[in-house]
């Protein structure tokens, strides 16, 4: 390999206390030519995917639970006659759903949450229920194997609250044994609602309307799921500790209130929830612009008596249907859309190549500027005096600009120039000010909110989706530090000082960082490293060295890097087959701290080049994006292109430097 790619003989050198293999000879011209050729191939492939309006938007897919929930929504909107069969409007789409769900079933009868993962009880119960609703033969091998797997996993009792709540809306799980989501939270004094994460907010408000009105639908032929009840196991809500026990007692009181409470108060609470929901549908691709919130919003409007031709209902259904990826013989579902995210990273990667189409990049910059959020959103509940700015993840989601996207857009705008430079400069300054204002008390940055860390909320009965809070995290903090440092905020700036300290205090003992929004420790580590290195803070030297050691220690034998979603379950790195995305992440972390000429980086680059397809793309067999750890994962279909492009561009840029200059 050394002769073919670089022709260099490694020598061991010491940088601080970290030993590295460094090439004594220059990389061969043949190797550079190959790198240039394949990097150009990737850049051309990325440019071909740019929309005429200037943006990129790759498919964003997840697991089978979205398809299963879609069946429940259609059953809600088009219920069967009492005790009769279900005949939804589109039998053709139903047939596609059956094929899709059967195609996702594992050999053991279950359904999983991520590629190559084991069966998950919630995904399996949902798929089984959807197939049964659509009339699948109960004696088929598919259904028999699914029933057996569900019982092996603990039956319906083992499902989380949201699965049980969804089933209870159709009489498929006892209402008295699911958590109450009270609409009264809308009228209690204080800012209780805004102590929850933004996505939880948008889920529970419409759900509280559905539950509060007590509307229920029936299943076809009066079907039940009794066959999925695990014998001898209680069906009641689980009791975990004293605090959760208190919340369970509170839930009993809420259920009593539902039966005997003052209807005037309940009516006022539901009206407040309705107003909040309708307000948050404005300037947005649906409530929260995410699948579950959009689904519950449609169900809430239907429960409130909205007719199908009511404008808000029309828009809600249209936005929801836009998430479908339907082709002639297949169907798949997106949890949301990712145009701002994809555009920012694609533009940044192309900008790093140095050879970019100026016209294409101007279109990207103009499009990004058009998506700056200029209205106050939910974040202003805790930052009322902060001037609005930032970017959301989707085409439109003005109540929820997010910190990660905003930092990434700032990085991209360093490489690309809009047709109106003055407008770009003003937007960039607003975004910098907004990021500074959104720093949490612990020095880190979260996704959507400030100081969203009230741990008591994790004890409420419907908190088992592992997403009640939006805490600060290393990956977002690292990206923000990189963006702000590259905008001239120096080492002594208070926000930089606090951000660095946050990362130093959150580093794992082995040198890695937990990755909240990407799988997992490789993602968190590469972004924390880039952030710390960008600050030039001397306090970070030993932490960076330790992180580099860790990344080198988890490199696969084939030269790439790969990490399984299982790492979230066991709270430590779990190796997996190499992926282009995670290999690129690890390489960018190592190259950021000067390891470009190490043989380990060379092997990683070689892995990317050897595994690139002729069309400039890569294949990726694992799930590398994170929604809610242990609950919901994401597959960004452009990750496998623009992250390797960024790694290759960084490598090429670093090759022209005379020597390894970093000092740890």
C-alpha cells in the first residue's frame, strides 16, 4: 500500500507524549493525481445534486416505525364501519406499505431501529399492529414470527409510553394504563412547557388535545392485541423510583380529574393548546416540522371538529404527505427534511476543495440568506431580549432555529459569497450575536434552547422516549466554538473560555466525547477536537492529545472507522464495519491536530479512495445519524458524500504544508 499510495517509509516521531508515524518522503505525484481526480469526481457529483434554487436536500430516512404510525394516522382519518373491514382511500399505497414493512422484518421476526441492529419491541409491535390492521393473514409466517418475537421481548408491557398511547387511541391498549398528557399544562403559571425540549413541546400539545377530548377510533373487525400480552407481567405503568412513584400518583389524580374535573377549566386548557398549536403552524412546514408532531396535529384538528377542507387542516395534511418518498413500487418516510443542514455542509465541503463553481456557490449563499429566521421563537421564552437570527434545519420552521445549523451556516458562509455582500455581513453578525446569546449556564450549547436541563422532567410517566430535555452537548459546542473562533473571537473571549472549559469537563476518561447528534463517540470526538483546536487555547493541549490517541486506538484493521448505534446502549464505543461518514469524521479530527502525515491518516484516506464508487458517491451500510439515543436514529443520504469530500479536501490542503507543526 505504501508504495502504491505514498511511496514513503514511516518513521516514529514524538509530538509531546504522543508517538506518531510520519512520512519522511513527500507523497508521490501519482498518489496526488489520484486524490485530485477522485476529489473532483466527488465535487462534481455533489454539484449535480444541487437544486436550481441553490440548495441541497438529500433523503433523510429512519426506521419502519414511521410507516407503522402512518397506518394508524390513516385509520384515524378514515375509520372503518363499526366492526367492519378497513378500506382506506388508497389501496395501492396500502399494498406498498405491506411490502415495505415485510421487507424490513428481520430473520428472527422482529423489526429494528437501525441498520444491523437487533429487534426492538416498540418497532416490532408497531409493525405487527400495522400489518394486522391492513389485513395481513394472522397465520402467515411473517405474523407468527412477529408474535413470538414480541413475547420474547416482553410483550406489549415492554413498550414505551408513546407506543402505548398510540395504541390506546384505537382501543388496542387500556387507556387507564397509559400516561395522561394534561392540556392543563398550558394554563399553569410559569414556564413549565418551556422547560421541556422543543420537540417534546410540539408533540405533547396536540396530543393533550386528543387525550383531553377523549376521542377514540375503532380498529377493523373489532381487532385486539390480546395475543401480545406477556402472561404474568403487570400491564400497569412501571414504578422505577420514589420520584417516578410520585408522578404515577399524580397521573392517577389527573385521570380522576378527567372524569370529574371542572369542564370549564378543561375547556380553557384545550383552547389554549389549540391556540398554541395554530400559532406554531405558521411559518412552518407543519408543527415543529417533524413527523410525530405533524401527525398529532392532524389528529388534534380532527378531534376538534375541523373539516377536511379547513385551510389549516389542508396545510397540515399537505406538509405531512410531503414527507413521503413514494415511487412506483416503493414507499418510505422521512421524519423531516434537511435542506439547510445539507446545504451548509455541502457548501462548506466544496469550499474547502478550493475549486468551486462561483455561480453555484452564490446561489447557495443567496438561498441560505433567504432562510435566516428573523422572528422570535420558543427560544425567546428564556432569552426575551435577544435579537432573532439563526437557521432552522428544514425549509421553514421559524419557531425553531437551531444552534447546530446556525454554526454550520456560519462556517459555510466563510467560503461562499452572496450576490449582496452587505446583506451577508449583517446576517453573519446577527447569527454570531444569537449564538453568543444562546450559550447555556454550563458553558455549552444545546440544540434549540438555553438551560433546558430540568432533570426532574425525566421522571414524568411519558418521558421514556429519552428526549424530554435538550441538554448541552460536546458535538454542538465543538462546532459552535469552531464557527465563533473562525469569526475572530479570541481565546480570552468569555464565551470561548466557558465553552472550552465545558468541553474539557465533559471529556470521557478514555479521551473521547459523547456524540449526541451523530453516532456516537467518533462524532462527538471529532467535533470537540476541531472546536478546541480552533480556539488555540493552551488548556486544551493534553485533551486533544488524549482524543487523538483514542481515535487512533479505534481505527479498524482495513484503515477506516465505524461505530455501532449499540454504543448508546452500553455507554462506550462499540466498533462496527467501516463507513465513509465515520471514517471522514475520524480523519478530520486527526488532521485538525496535525496528524495528516501519519500512516494512520494515510490508511484512512486510502480506505475512502478505494471504496469510492465510479459516480463519486460511496455506499454506506450503517446508520450514522442520531435522533433520540436508544429510541430513534437517522440516515442522512448525503452524509456519505459531503463528509468524505470534506476529509479529502482537508487532506489535499494539508499536503502542501511543509511539516507537522502542531505541538501538544
